[in-house]
């Protein structure tokens, strides 16, 4: 039961260009969507989030877009830097007597210098 | 503020044994969640504790259990270990409300031989 899907296991981008990571979901009950970044041998770190009532949230080089009708969200990184190379997880949260966060399988981003 | 800590960082066990992992959340965080990460599977939700009560549970067998203490520290126990339990186990803490952003520890890497 994969409620959150990241269909691209990996993505390679040239330094300075835009990186676009995509995520699809199926559950209409999700009220928050989050992106996490993970480096090897470390736990995921929070990057950016968006409420289900918004369609865009921006934080520096990172922008998340939410298309509720398509049940799709994307993370844009502009400009991409080699230090952005990591695994990016899309996550979605809903409340069911307590918060439950469902993660996608992750997309490995390679930013080439 | 100190981050989420997990002990031990690495563990090697044999099939049939049991294991207990520990997690100390960020001070003031009362929600603690546990996840299992295996290659290609993303983060699979195990359970969430809040104020010593399990509020949510993922689709894992009863061999996986947990508890939370009055100081919000949490432990996860896996009994009768199987080879497939080899994974990175991540603990995350969060405040109630808002986006429920979770802060992850570095994880415990468990290898079952």
C-alpha cells in the first residue's frame, strides 16, 4: 500500500541547473507534505514543507509545489549545487488518533560539478 | 539544543536473538516515531508514541514492539530476529501541532546473521 510514490529512483543534474524531484500520493486525508534530505550514515533532515491548503512554498533555493487535483507535489532546487547530492524523501502526514507520516522510497540526486 | 540520539549505532545479532534499541528525543518533544529503512523501500513506519502511549502502529508483525518512558525516551524491541530485519532503524521526535516536522536521529544499523 504505497500511498506516497517517488517514481524516479535517481536523478542527475549539472551544477547550476534546476533539479526537479517529483512525488505522487493517493490519500486525500494528507494535510501536510514534507521533503527530507538524507546523506549516507545520517538520519534524514527536514528541508521544506507545505500545507495542503497552499500550492507553493519557497525557502531560499528550495521551492515545493503542490497540485492537489493531480495529487502531485514537486521539489525544485535552483541553482543545484554539488552539496545537494543526497537522497530526497517525500513525506505526507495525516492524523489518525495521532500523526502518521508516510514516506516515499526516495530519489537519489547527483549534482555534477 | 541537543538533537535526537540513538544507541547503539551499530549492532550485529544472529537469527532468533532479540534486540533493544534506544532513542532520546529532543528536549521538549513528546512524540517519538520509529521507522525501518531498507534499500529501495524508503522509510517504513513502525509506531509512534506520545506521552508513554502508542498512538499509531504500522504494518509490522508483533515481534516489533516499543515503549516510551515518562521522560519521553523510547525503546524499540525486536524479538526472534530474522535475516530480513537487517536494516537501518530510525527514530524521530516532534512537537505537536504545525506541520509535525520530525527530527531524526542518526539511526541504528542492525545486521542479522
